[in-house]
C-alpha cells in the first residue's frame, strides 16, 4: 500500500492534469494499493492540511483539460521560511501533515520557485518526486518542461493573427510574449510566427539596432515589421544596472510593461505607427497541445515507476530525448537560459531575424 | 466590358479577401469582359491614383487569407472634406481618378466611417456598391457583417484559455473585448466563453452591482469570476456626462483602458486579485472562420450580380437570412447597437449572467 | 417545485451539453425549486427508468464540452411502437416512468427521429419541450439547429487540409461530408473550403457534367479540383428510381459510400488520379464552436422560460433571428431540405461552383 | 555567385515551404549572389528541365502555408533507373539538366524514397543537400522529421472529436492513423488522444488480446474504447508470412484497410458496435504547427550554411537537440522504426495502454 500526496504549485499551465493523470494511471495499473491525497492550492493545502482523497475517476477525462484540478497558488520561497500571520511555522506544518497522513511520498508539480521549496522538504527528510511544469522552459536539468510547447502554440497563433493586420495596415506590431526572465518562449514563438525582430532577456537590445532593422526592411520594400518581445526584454544600458538600480528605475516607469516603452522609443525615432499586443495569461491556459500531452504523460508514468521503486529526491527530467532522474539539489535555484551563442539563435540570425544586438 | 475599382478601407478584418474574391469570381464567370482596378490602402489609393490592375489569379487562394491584399488605412470622414497637406481637394481627386479610369463603379468594403464616405461619393455622382465589413457588427441595415463571427471565435478562445487559469487560481479575470462603441462582440464572446459578468456600452454598469455579482458567486461556492468587458464599457455615472465632459475625464485617466479602471475598483472594494487580459488586434486578424467565408462569398457574389445589372448606390446587406440591397443613404451615419431589451440580452440574464445594471 | 426529466436522443452532436446547461441555469436562477431527472442513453433511460438526479454542479463547466453527459442512443421510430424483446410496451413504459416520478415535463434534445417520438409522447398526454439538435440542420420549423455550425467548421478544416495536398500533387480530391439526406452541411463546408464542385442530395448530379467541370478547370490552368460530396449525393439516374429499387441497387454496391463510386467513374472517364477522404464521425465531435454555444444557450434559456410558464408541446426554434415556439405536430416527420433554387445555391453558382447539374 | 536547384519529392507534408524559405532566407542574407531554380513536381521537373526561377518574393509569406509551392510527385526508386515511355534515361537527363544550368548544388526535400534517389545523384557526382520531410518520422539518421508533429496534431484532433462521440454512445471507435510501415505517428497521436489501445506495425497484435483489453475496460465500468490503429498495423499471424505471401493475402482482402478488418473481428467476437474513422490525407495537409515551423526553419538555415561552405552529400538531421550533418549513404534505404522496447512504449504501457501484444 502506497500513500501519495500530490500538489501543483506556482502559476498554472497546460498539461498539469495530464501529468497527474500519468502518475495515477501508472500507480493504479501497477496492482499495488494506492491512496492519493490531493492537496489544494499548492503548498497552502499541505501547510493547512486542506486535501481531498482522489480516485481514478478524478483523473479520467482530464488529459485534455487545461489548468489543474487541485488548484494552485504562489508562495515566494522566502516567505516559506517565515511564520504565517497566526505565527504558524509553515515548514513544520507541512512536515506534520506529511507524517500525520503517513505519506510515502509527495509528488510536486511546479517551476523554479516550487522546486526550491521541494528541495527544502527533501532536506527536511520528506520523500519527494517532482515534475517540471512551466511555460517558461527555464528549469535547470531538463531540456523541456510541459506547458512550454502549448504556450508557444498560443503565442504563435497571436503573432499569426497580428501578421495579417500588420501587413494590411503597414504597421509595426509588438507582440509581448511571456517567459519571465528567459527568452525560450519568445524565441520559439517569434521564429514560428515569422517575426522580423526578436528581443529576449539574454540578449540585451540596442534601440538603434532595432530602428536600423526596421528601416532596413522598409528599404527592401517591407511596409510592416513584426516584433516578438519577451516580457523580460532589457536594453543594453539597463542590463548594466545593478538589480537594485533597475528595480528603482522600473518604479518610475510610466508603462505597464517594457513593450510599451520600446514602442514609444521606436515611434519617436522613426515616426512610424507602432502597436502593442499583450496576450498575457492566455498563454498559460486552454487545452494542452498534443506534444505536451504525450510529454506530460511520459513524465507522469516515469514518476509513478520511481514511486513504486522507492526512488525519491528527484525531478523527472528530459535529456537527449530520454526521461532522466535529476537530483533535486541540482535543480533548485538554478535557471536554464538561452545562450546568446546557442545554435537556434545563430540559425534565427542566419534567416535574417534581428535580435537588436 | 466593365471597369471596376475596388478598395478596402478602415481597420482590416477577416474575410475581406473572401468578399473581394466573391465579387471577382462572379464577374469572371459571367462571361462579360472585366477590368479590376485595385486601389491601395483604402481611399488613399483612390485619392492619389495608386492602384494595381488585378486578374483572376490575384484572387485565387485568398478565400482563407486574413487581412486584405489591397491594404487599408483609416481616414476620418471629417478629414475627407479637408484638403491634404499639399492643398489637394481629396473628394475632387477621387472623382477625377474615377472618371480618368472610366470606371463603371466602385466596390467599397468597409465599416461605419467608410460608408459615410461611400455615400458622399454616391451623392457626388459616382456609382458605388459597398460590402459590410467590421468585427463590431455595428452597421445599420444589415443583421450581420463579415469579420464579426471570426472575431467572436478569437475572443472566445481567449476567454476559454483564461477560464482554466482563473479556475486554477481562484481569481477574477477581465477579458477586454473589442467592438468600438457597441457590445455585439463582447456579448457573443462572453456568452460563448461562459463569462459570469458581461459589460457592454449599451448597458452602463454600476460597480456595486458588479461587486454584488462577484460576492454572490463566492457565496455559492465559485472561487473565480470571468468578466467580458467591452472596450467601450461605461459606468452609469459616466454615461450621464456629455460627450465633451467624458472626453475630458478620459484624458486624466491613468490606465490604458477602462478594464484596468474597473479591475482597480473591484480590487479596492473586494480585496480580491483581479487580472486584465487585452487580446487587442488579434481579434481582427488570422484566417476567417467558415461562417464568415460563406457569408462574405455570398455577399460578394450578390455585389457582382448587382454590378452586372447596373444596380448602384447600395450596400449589400443581410436581413432575415436573405441578402438584401440597402440604399447607402440609409446606412451612412447610423449605428446598430444592442438594445438592452433584446431577447439575447434577456436570455443571457435568464442564465444568470450579470450586466452590472 | 418543478420536476423535470431530460434526455438526449439520436446521434450525438456538439452543444448538447451547452443547451442542457442553458435550461438548467435558467431554472436554477428563477428562484423556483427544481429537480432534474437525467435519463441515460436517450429514450432507453425513460423506457427502463434509468436516470440520475442532477444538480447545478453537473452542468458547471460543460458549456465547452462535446458529446452529452447523459449519453445517447438511436431507436428508430417504428421500433418505438413495438414491444421490446421481453414483451415490454415501450410507450406505456415511458408514460409510467413519467407519472411515477411525477414529472412536470420532459426536455428532449434530438433530431428528426427524436421529434417523431417526442410528438407521440405529447399526443399521449405528456408535457414535452424539445430542442433542435443535429449537425444536418434538416429539422423543419427552425432556420438553424445546434451542432450544425460546429460540424461545418470541422468539415471545412478537413477541406482546408486537403486543399494544400491536392494543390501540391495536382490531384482531384473528394471530401465526403455528412448530412444524412440533406445538403446543408456539404453546401456550407464546400463554400467555406473553396470547393470547386459540390454535390448534394437535393440536386442530383450528372457524371458528365462533373467531368466537364473538371476538364474546364484543367483548360483554365487549374491542375487540381476539390469536390465536397454529401454522403447522400445521388445521380440523376438513381434519383428516378423508387426508394425500393434504389435500396436494392445499393445492396450490390461494391464501395463503402457513394464518394468512392463517383471517384471511380471520374477516374475512368478522365484518367486522372482521384482520392477520397471521409472525415466521418469527427464531424459530430469535439468542443462546440462559439456560434453553437451562444445559440444552444439561448435556446436552453428560452426552454427554461417556457417550462416556468407551463408552455408545453413546443420545439424551441429559431426564425428570422428570433427564438420561436414551434408546435411539435408541425415539426414531426418533416424534412427541411436545400431548395435547388435557394439564393445560397444561386450565389454558389455565380462564383463558378458546379453542382454537377 | 551560387546557382541552386531545389525540389520537393514524394507525398507532400506540412512545413515544406517553411524549410525552403529557411534555405533561401539564409542564402539571401549571406550577401552572396544566388540564383534559385525551382524544379516543378519533384524529380520530374529535374528530369524534364521543368523549372521556375525563384526570387525572395516567392518565399515571402509561405512560412505558414501547407503543401509545397514547387509541387511534388512520387516516382518509385526502381523506376528511376528505367527509361521513360519515350526511352529517355532519367538519371542521365537529371545530370544533363544539372550541368546545363551550371548548378552548384541541389537542395532536395523528401522522405525515404526521395533519399534513395538523392544518394544515387550524389554517387553520380552531383552536389546534393537534403532535408528530412515526412509525417512518418521514419528517416534514418535524424530524431525528427518536419511534418511529423503537425500530423500528430491533426490525428490527435481527430481522436479528440471521436472521444466525445464514443463516450456519448458507448461505442468502440477505431481511428486509423497514417505512418506507412512505422508506428511513430500512431503512437504519439494515440497517447495524446488518450487512446486505450494502440496498434503499430512494429508490435504485431493478437486479436484476442485486443478483445481482452476491451472487455477488461467494460468490467471496470468504461462503456467505450478508443483505438488508434496504424495503417500498417499487422497481426501476429500475418507478421510471420513472407512479404510475398502477405501481399497475396492482401489482394483477396475485402476491406479498404486493415482497420475495417480489425473492426469486423472485434464485432464478431464481442457483439459490440465498432466504428472506423480514417482521416487519411488530412494528416499531411494544412498549416504547419509552430514546432514544425521552427524546426524546418532551423534545418533550412543550416542547409543554407552548408551550401555557403560548400559542404555537400549530407542530409541535415537532428540528433539530441542539435542540428547535425548525416552522410547521405548512411540515410538511404534504411528505416527508423519504433523499438518495441523503447521507453515511450514502456511508458504508454505503464499508463495502461494495450498494444494488443
């Protein structure tokens, strides 16, 4: 008999349900008796003992369903170590609930912040298996995270729609793509959508190079320009600031996001009409794409197998097209960024895409 | 032999190409010799004599293509009557180009502003046939405009995506839907997306009623609320202001659109986390939906038939599921709004949707 | 207090769940106490007393879900009057269950066959309200049925996919579209997909006219031809046969459907490579399109209102863009077909589409 | 100055245009003068000297376009070595056209058959660079081929649609998936669509195991079963036949494809209602998915780079997430199949999917 706790933490994304279904299908098919405790709204459920007993039926038909049937919430890692407003020691509370329910292990689905906490729980002696969830694809130790390809699809759809309107009106259009502090999502959606300029955090931009690219296009007869701009895009000048200085600068910022500032600068320098579209949270919603469904199912199945084998302390990752076990201490606190020298970046440049550098 | 000028004016939308293809296919199949002059970038092309001769091949394969192969531009009706920066009389210039090219008629595709100018050209003695293009569906004299259903589809997709993330996080989400000063697009996308609250310009809202609806949902166990808010949504208080007063108020407005203001007010009154998503121009882009392709093709075919019959001065409209000829003077300058008493509004209310009134 | 029985009968389609949700939302919001008895698998559930009590929660989140949460089955009308294999009188059994459960009315969702039985139950004295469900759009008394537009979307997607491959290989492609004995679905999907030839049951075809159309295209430089063929398409010769003779002929038929026979004939007469694609049941599956969701919700709301008002014996239909009540006796047993003279057919022909007539 | 011949051969698929655009964008951006000779309809164009000069404009806007702007055709490798009906030596003709046009190299996009011929041309002394195109993903030397993921998406959509109708009617549904003699497409679409049973050529099936799986599901309360069956699926008995014996057996086959035979056997053994859906050629049509657009663009860019460097005789492949050069002699004539022991197969089995073995 295995008693498994399960939770989804951080921003939701596509294929969370598919991954949990994979775990539970694997456990159910193993012949071993299993009890699933689903903690609600991420770590909150584990802290306050808020859970539902789940059966196979709860996981039936959710392969294609976006979001998470367990709900999710964000709690910054720093705050995890601090007592709550009633003085409750959160880490201690999680441990107590774990032991009280006599759990064999926790299955935790989440991104970077979630993995820091998961690793802490491992250090505290709990059995933990994690699954790499994030549309940002910025988790260390895995080539791919689920949610990413689905988000690429949505962001690309958005660029496709903008393409026809940009072409019809001869305008410059910025599509602001999610991705937190990394450029994977913008790079892929930008290339898939045929963007002419792609700005990502890892390659700080020079506004004059952007203007040059736009004017170069105009000279070659292209009346419009599509820009895919990461929400974390940063100028060369700003990239030189300290974290604190940059934060200070941001405070005095008059626009809701960097894309508007870039649009403003281009408009001033070129006199051209620049529009901004921000698909925002739509990028993390909706039904997972087939790629993510297969991928999340595979990861879930392997997590189930690890649990049956009693292998704990790992994130189930993906390396060179094979599923791998990655020690949690190697994952926690690290960021997988786009290297400015990555072949995909070079290939994008070979096809004439400007990164504004 | 017929010599036809054609232009697309105003914001682009889906199925412009499909409609033009319908006109040209009809003319080409009629056996009569035809010359098509495609004026570029809307009325601009007609004013400055900027056109391309088009053949059947130009219209092949464009049924599914978004945007407009002729390009478009917006010129407010007021400015039409004013000379350009070089002193050129625009109306006179359009007439001269029309006569110089010995055109039999102009086929003009556009929305409200476009129809005012088209009617003026008719009054000036030109032969004009128009087609009702707008995602706003606000053109007088026709039950439906092409672009509308495609935009409903995109806005609904957006709400669908937001639904999974709102449900997972227990948040309030506002999706701001286009539609200019009318609520058709928001009403339909809101109902299709399962929005709990729908705000449209025709039914001014009371923020306290909105808060009531949200809190009512919470009491009945719903942790999240989806709001579809028209870009033209207006509060009861603001609706009482004169146009001038409202414009003045808008100037001092700190947010890029009304949705952010509404979000802010809800957050203050409820303490809940409210997020805003603005799909923006994506709503007018991309491939037309099958409904719009059929509809635009039908309108185009009937326009072609009218041209062959020498029937000018009409918009080709749609009434009670039949194609009809609507005199341009009846269309120009009028707005088709959602009646607050419309059955569709009543039906929405019957299913528990709040309009904040 | 209202006690409502509900069932879905016949082939499933999109927006059945949306329609039921509309009914139940309307009843729940009315303030009146309501009990919903969901009979499983169509009339079968009513005959054998197989039902589930449903609450508002059962209808939450199903707006976008394809299929029917109640299950469905087909029972030909003729068999309804015959006793089952255990000698049970089915009609009597349905009446007994209705009275035993003290139902105020039955809400029945279905197509043509379903409406015959619904009308019979009305004649037997039961209170019945029906909703027009079918991808075929062949129900008398309503301009539109839900499921239809969703099916058009899927069939059109299919033609779009075939278009690129047909163009690349210079082939003739037949896409066989559903629609039972009427051509609405094929006509609309064919026009939306840019089909060159459309064959529908209401306009029997002449194979030589089809060959003529294909060869005409080749002469004008088009290397490929797309045909949208209704599953009920029929040749002029076969259309002259009696029903019995036609059935007899079909028995000796070597192909699974008429499209293959047509393909074979074209191949023999032209020597060209002809391929057939049959999307089949995919056309009735998947998430309903936004149009159908709004439409089904509206119909459901009006059905709810009628129940609250005690108005029974009607199908909730749609005429000239308004929801109407249509007496069941007017609906049952009639078929709404495409008139060969309908304006939409004329418009299709104006744009050069051949109907093989 | 570089003179490049380009052709697409074999069955068309998604992202052929995207890949060619990648090559040409790379060459155009390199600064070197380039002439592009586009041979029409595959090797046919090269044999008969049928080509169009292509400029950058021809490749603009085709990133999202399905099919191939050059057209394609299939010519079995064996026939390549035989003279045509006029006695023309095809291989010699290709060489002569190559030299007459003073080409620096040929860029050839295709699958298995195409690569055999490409390798032969290399052996004959021509400079060749190839790109791996096929929805089957069966090319040796590369982890991935473009077209594959787009086909997975379409086949999965199809299974999704069937899912709702199967569940509503409690039926067994077979979706026949393409893939030629390998199971990649069926395996991935099956897992993504939540199929209960997946049959692929690499794992011959036993009809009794399939019946067992269906009846096991029924016992556990599942009224329906979804089967994803590869067009090349084969029974254990048939797998033991020699190629010749199997061909002979197929000739006497009464159904258009293996799925119908399997359906028939299940129906006989279980008495259940089994339906077959064959999406067919739709799987290779339509707009490429974002994954394929990025992937094809990357491959195209690297092909362009290789041409600029004068590196010939390679297929541009993908191994462990990096673009690699694979000698043509290693690719030609080999098939990349699914290993029955592959981890993805094991993972599918862990989640309860039956392969009928």
